[in-house]
């Protein structure tokens, strides 16, 4: 969990220097609401309520990224969001207990990151074609690697005798 937090801080710091500079009033409102929303999360002792509040804040803040990406899809990369989808799928399989408190964040992040990947790819047909081509090659390799070997003949030894 600490690695994820460190990665988030690094992205935030890099975004201050290299990030998108067109900050609108709605972006500022999202930040303020996210920061204010932390207060009830800190005061709540119930993990389910805390997770619901945290996920709601996360989704609200994510709406600014969706808006920006819809208008300028080339400012984002589908790889990042696609990897986040895979990360949260793997996370779901790692839980010892399945309930709202443990699963909600990953399920919502799978949906949100899938949406972002879809927006980026649908707004950039050349990139979509490139991704489709790579997926087809990977799928064909997977099929070939899982096919049974047919080089051995029945009744013949493979050790040269």
C-alpha cells in the first residue's frame, strides 16, 4: 500500500511541473470538495462508511480528469489506465474477506479506469488500431503457446532410438 501512496505523490509532484495547465473553476471545486470530504472520513470509525466516503471523493475528483480527457484525449495514455484496471482486478483476487469495505474501491476503479481507457482510445482511431493489432498478436501467441505439441508421432520414441 505504501508504494501506491508514494507513486501517487510522485505523480502529483510531476503534474505540478509538467501537467495540464488549463485549470478551470470546476477543477478547483473538485479539489475543495475532496479536501473537505476528508474530514468526515477521518471522524468515522466504521470502515464501510469510510470507504464509501473515500470512493465518492475519489470519483468526484476523477470527474475533472474525465472532462479534460474528453476534450483533449492525447494528454493521457491508455496504458496507465489499462494497467490500473489490471492492478485492481488482481487486488480483488488477493482479498481474504469480501465485503463492501474491501471491494468497493477496486470495483469502482476498474469501472473508472475502463471508462478512461475507452475514452482515450475512442477519441484516437490510430491509437485504437495500434492497440487492436497488439492485442491480436498477443492473443495469437497465447493460442499458439497453449496448443498441444503435435510434433511427436505415436509409437515412436523422441530420444533418437
